[in-house]
C-alpha cells in the first residue's frame, strides 16, 4: 500500500531540479577564496604543528592548576599601570572549613 502512495510523486517532472549557472561574481568569489585557501595552507599547517607541540604542556598545566586552592588568595586587583596583582591572604584571613569528619585539609 505504501508503494502505491509514492508512485504518483515519482512521475512529476524534474523542473525543480534545474540549477542556474553561477554568476560572474560568484565565480570570481570562488576563485578568490580558492586562491586565499592555497596561500593560507602553509600557515594552517604550521599552526597545527604548534598545537601538537603544545598539547603535552597544556595537559600538565591543567594538572598543576587543579592543585591550587583559590581560597588562599584575595581577588585580583588591576593597578594603574595595567599590572594585575593577586595578594596571598594572611593566615588569619583564610577561611577554614572542616570536612564532615572534623578534619582540616592543609
């Protein structure tokens, strides 16, 4: 039964499938973009090599950052000259929250 419902649509003319040829502007833009991609290909390869070389460094960096306790530092301050200063809290300023068993992580 389902085949009979599809058959009338197969007999329709293929007028909707006609495609107009690209205009002069479209062809010019395509040629420009192709040329640009060819010129940029070596730079993309170099960038890919750089990313591959940096991959091990970034993986280790993530492990290092995960061990930093941000509660031991004040919020960053931007100085007038553009430097960013992050002050370490003094021992009395650090908020100590004990674990459920009463122990304290140092």
